[in-house]
């Protein structure tokens, strides 16, 4: 399944980040904990090179904790801290300021020696669409500034935001690279909703997700859809799931679109339990 999605405003975002990166002390990159690699953006690596970075693995309540901890170890280094949280509930977000203080310790110490004790850290928030960036900003902000929606690419303007964490945030539109060289990356983004369903073949997408889930989380599929056994063929499993859920058209034909929407919605909503789609 070839996926190529690059709205015009995302090209503009590259220019904006380049123009504004020198105005901030650090970068907060928000990723989806379920796809901690696929939800990273190589463009961000390039544009934010040299800046201390804090990676927030968001939606961690939907990911498998053991795997998420593996990602924390894998992604952390001298210039990068990693934390987990949930931008909707606020869980884990209190770790943000202490970790930024650690990343910027030398700079903050230098300011203190000059008598600038109450320096406010300025941070750019970046991330691909639909990883929870706007929800994060609204959760920590002193007032609601960022629009929130389930559709990718809702946030489209740059803005400074005061926060309860005593840091200033620069919001940027979601950015996504123009072409997916690895099909699995594009699929992972589509599974989690980072790519608009409207441009996808929803039935094929759900079939691919079932194929992944029957490999790594077979018991979850069997339990959720009340299946006694799983076939090696994901299409057979999809059809059996449709029969169990009553996704049937007149003439007793399978309603593939209906069961596809069910599977994707239930995965995205955590109804299948804590699932991580990739590992370090």
C-alpha cells in the first residue's frame, strides 16, 4: 500500500522551524508511544540538530509498558531525555520541567551566575499530526490556544503560549515527511490515525492491522471478537470477526467497510488493550 501525503502547509512548516529554531532553548518532540519510531520525523532531526531535545512518548496508556520502557532506554542520550505521558489526562506531564532543567543545566547555571535567576525556558513543540500535540499544549497552557481534533493537521499557525509549567511554548503545525520509504512506517502512521482515513483504502488498512495483531497479539483478537481460533489468513479472520459483530449486508454478504471501521476505531481507542506496534 503506497502512501504519499504532504499537504502544502507542511512544506511551509519546514521554513518556519528553520527561521525560529534559534529563538528557543530546547525542543519538545511529541511521539505516539505505540509507534515510537514511525512517529518520529527525520525532518525534525535535521532542522533541530544541535538543540537539546525532550521526547514525550504520548498516549503511553495505549502502549505496552514493557516495550515503552525499552524505547526510553533506546532513545535517551546526553542531549535527549525521554518521558511518557498522556496529554489528555495530564498524567506524567509534571516531569517535563525537571527534565528540561536537566537538559539545560549548564545554560541555566550560567544565567544564574549573571544574576538572571528567573529565566523562563522557551521551547518549540514539534511532532507529526495527531500525536496529541495540541492536547499537550492545551493541558499545560494557561489558556486554550491550540485547536484540537481527531483529524491530522488541525494546528496550522505558529504561536507562543505561556504555561503552568513556567516555560514558554512555541507551537508549530504538524510536520510529516513527504514520502514513506518503508511501507511499515506508513502503515503504522495510518493504523494510529496520523494519516487521514479519507485518503486510505480503509478495508486494506484494517486487513493489514489484523495481520499485525494476529502475529503479535493473537489472544487480544480472539478475546475481543469472540473467536475460538485464528486462521493464518487475515482475510478469513476479518470475515469471522464481521460475522461475530453482525457486519453483514443483505444477501448474507460481509460488510467489509463496516468491520474495517470497527477494527480501526477499537484499536485506536484502546479497546484491544495496550499494544505497541514496533520495538527498538
